[in-house]
């Protein structure tokens, strides 16, 4: 997808077109990465705390 935009921008002296295509490609990639990270973070948090009830670490009790 990036090659045709870069080729068109370089061969036809339309640098603005190539730059705009690169920005659009970057934005699409960014949205995909953010959505993926959201799902991975939710999955990891669900695995870390079963049934969403706190963390797995035992509470510390102070004894004097």
C-alpha cells in the first residue's frame, strides 16, 4: 500500500500526494495498533485478576 503512493509521489512530481498518502497510512496503522493494544491489555488484566476481584498478591499484615 505504501509503495504505490511513494512511486506516484516520486515519479509524477507530486510530493504532496505522497506525503498525504503516508499520513493516511500512518493514521490507519495507528488506529489498528491502538485497538489491538486495548484488547491485549484487557486480556492481560483479566488473566492477572480472576473475576476482576483485586490482584493476586496477598495483603501484607504488620505484626509488631
